[in-house]
C-alpha cells in the first residue's frame, strides 16, 4: 500500500490542485492532502476553512484524507508512515524551488521520495494567488475553482470595493 502526501497551502484549493489529486489517486492507494500551517504567511482562509473546502471538493474521491501540519514535512511524513511526496509542476519557474525542496527532504530523510506531476496544460497558469486576485476584483472564477470555493471567495470579498 503506497500512501502519498500532497502538501501545500491550498489557500484556496483550485482545479489545478484537484487535477493533481484526481490523477494521484490513480497511482497511489491513498493520498493525504496536507495543509501547511505557516505562521509567516497571511492566508485568506483559516486552516479550518481550507480543510473544509478541500473536504467538499474531494468528497467524491474515497482515497483522499485531509490533514494539516506544521514544522518539517519529513517529520510529518514519519508520523503518517508515508514516504512519497506529491508535487505539481506548472512551469520552469516551479522547478528550481521544487528541486531544492526535494533535495533537502531527501537529505533529511533518504527514504522519502518526491514524485512530480506535470500540470494539466489547461491549468498551467493557475495558482491560488491568481484566483484570489481575480475574485478580489469580483471577476469570474467558476472555471478555476470548484463551486464551494467560488462561493466562499464571493463571501470573503463581498464587502470589498474595487478602487482605481
Ligand atoms: P499555490 O499557492 O502556488 O497554488 P500551493 O502551495 O497551494 O501553491 O500548491 C501546492 C502544490 O500544488 C504544489 O506542489 C504546487 O506546485 C501544486 N500546484 C498548484 N497549482 C497547480 C496547478 N495549477 N497545476 C499543477 N500543480 C499545481
């Protein structure tokens, strides 16, 4: 049984993330989507909100587990008894950072393998930040995120006025 962990901020989950999860469960027996609690970042959604949105967006995929973690990913992997990390790659710009992360994780724990999945072309431009930027200006994000996320974004930015 291969248990893989898909870590990230997921602030919020997008169709790009969901595509990686859906393809991931075809390869691995179980995929844990692990929301990183990073006190240095200023997220739009709380960890609980992000987990709830992932839960709603993945409720049709039984092999998915959702969790959160802080600290070193390798320590979390050990705790979960998992040795495969899934990462999505959008562009060359993702590659350099991800290579660095995969290398340090392998140094910290040689048993851990990072598995890279190329983005689906139609989502190669998609990031949580771009989605937030569009939603903040009341643009349409229905092709970019699941309906529950779209609804949550509309609520978050309801009182936000665009000024030019
Ligand atoms: P971001 O805020 O840039 O969307 P996250 O930290 O939430 O990033 O991303 C978690 C993981 O999902 C990372 O491995 C990232 O490369 C991957 N990912 C994010 N968006 C996409 C996408 N559109 N296609 C493929 N992988 C993606």
